[in-house]
C-alpha cells in the first residue's frame, strides 16, 4: 500500500499524537460516552456519524468511513437521481481534527469533533488524497497557501448571522410567526426573548464562541448575536457551531431556528455580512470566556491577537492602504461569482429584490454605503454584504481568499468609491452596475469566473453547479400560491 499520501502525512504529522492523547484525557475527565464525527456538505449542512468514545484512538488513527455523496446531502435531483454520485460510489475517510474536540453543553455525555475528508485508501484513482468536495478541508489549504504566497498575510473575518426565532401557528396560510415584533434595537422586544438568546449565548461560550453583542432586528422574531472575529477557519467553524446551537435550543423549546434568507417579504432578510481585514503577525492566545477548565480542547478558546492590520490606513481617514485597495479590487472584480456563493439559494434573491430593506444591489464599493455590496463599514475593515445566513462560510471564505489573492498579485484598482444610493439611481433609470438578481444569473457568472471556480477544485464546481441548477429547475417547475392568486381568474 502506498503510504506517501495526504492522509498518511496528516495522521503522522508532528504533534498529532500528543493532541490525540489530550483528547483522551478530556474524554475520561468529562465522562464523554459518544462523539459526533462531523464534516460540512457543499451547502453548509453538518453531516457525519456518531461512535462510542471508547474507540477514540482507533477513529483518530484510521478515521471514520462515510459515503462519498454525503457532501451533497444525500439528495436526489428532480428526476430522482442522486446528485453528483450514484449509489455505488465508494466510501471516503473522515479523519478527526483533534483540536476541535468539544463537549456538547446540552448533553455532556456527547462531544463533537470536526473532520477532514480524504479519498479512501482503496480508491483506484486518488488513494488517500484530500477529498476536493470537502469545503472545510479546502479552506484550511487555501488559507495556508495564501499565507505562504503573501509572507504570512492572513484573512481575519467577523460574521453577523441574522436569523429568526419562529413559533408554529395553527390554521394559517403561513404556519409560523416571530417570537418578537419587528422592532429593531428595541430592548423590550429583546427582553421578551431573553430566555432564548441567553441559552444560546451560554451554550456558545461553552463551545468557544466569545459572544460580544446582540439585538433584535427589524423582521418578526429576528435576533442577531455576534461573536468575536478571528482567522477564517475558526470563524467558519464557529458559525457552524452557532447554527447547531440554535437548532438545539429550538428543539428544546418547540420553536423554529430559521436561517432561511427571506421568510417574509416586506421585512428585512437574514443577512450574514462578512467583515474582513488582512493582517500580518499576531499570535493565538487563550481567551478566558468561561471560568475554570474548558470543556474541550483549549485550542477552541484561542483567538488571534496582536499583529498589524494591513488593510487599515494608519494615517487616518476611511480609505484603506494600497494593499487594502488591491484586496478590494480583487473582491470587486469577482463580485458576481462571489455573490453566487454568498447568496446560494433561489430564496436568497428575494432579499435583493425587496428594495430598500438594507440589502445591497450595487456591484461596487463605498464608504458607509449600504446600497453597495462591498462597504467600508469602519476604517479597519470592509463588509461583503451579498451573503445571507444560508451560506456555506467555508466555501465562501475560500473563494474570498482566491479573489483577494488575485487583487494583490495583479495590483487591481477598485476605482473610486460609490457615493450615490445605488437603489435610487437604478430605480430612476440611471447607469449603475448590479450584482446578479436571481440564482440563474449568479450561476452563469460563476461559470465564467476561473479564479473563483478555483475555490471549487477538481469536480467540486461541477457538483455544486449540478446541485444549484437542479434547485433552479425545481423552482421553475413549481406552482406556488403566488401563481394561483395571480392567474387562477386572470381571463376572460
């Protein structure tokens, strides 16, 4: 058997054996009986298997076998064929990353660990190679490549995951309603949901999320809780963890934790702005988020501190450094394809088409201009706004690194910032460039963009395109309440 593979190199990586031993000590000390071995599908769904904790050393050495097509959520297309893989596709290996081991605060007999995926050692073509459909594994490698290419420069990102807390409602056309009124920043409404958001926050801190602020926003049941920004991979892992926490709290309380982009027209959608900066230097430091010994590997409570923000112009003003301009230039050049990955569902584009409700439509950048897709929200960072809470953050951040790399290498000039309100200019018939306003056009933009497609290596792009064009086709094949209400009695 060939042992010169990605899998074997990672299993034998310096320091891994010590990490595996530390996890065993945590298992024994905390009384963990089961472990979820989880990975991320191409749409951001959490997939995986559970195994008794007594088998930890074996799973840490050999990994967990899982069907290759799990990355497409094991779903068929509208014709009934499994998307991307047939039923005879082989297994792949889910190898746990020990530093991500964490006890679940709602059931302390159970823990979870993130995994990196590899082709099986028996695969006839790519034995033991990194599995290119693994968007989380891809982000790890893209981040390392970006740092190496740019002398340690790295992306730090903070996410703003808006979501709705809904309660079921019987006998209505819309079978749900928000647990709060659509009154943004209203402390009385936030207080009415205190039991929910405090439980989420407590669980989050127990899993390594440094919670910093929260509020009610302006849709029914809409609450945004923010955690501290960090390097791209841990931030994306924490976003996945946050969604799992919300889902668990909803199960306990008989609610719906809704990350769908646009459940209500006429109200603000569930955006997930990505606040981005590029840094050199710094170190990973333990943050004392909770008292006492942490219920998992200490690395989960590490955040990047110090270093130099190379985006921020230290001489004052809102315009970034020359490097920052190039970062913006790359992001702007690839803005349409990035939108496809940030707004990845049919429903995502309801958000852009409900004009005037905070969502961007301009394919441009501006200073504190929310009608632009790229907004300088503070002198030390930019905000990519064409992203919603259905995003696969690992996939999007991997693509963003590719766009930034292109901007830096080719010194791309983003031009002058847009000062106009893009929505008003467009509605009045003025000239302005728009991002794609439906999923089909976004997929066409991604198809033409080789740089962003490089963030979907191998056949990952083909599978993503197949998955999303099937979604578009299903949408076109569906008769909705809107069709019936508009056309049932349209003639004579």
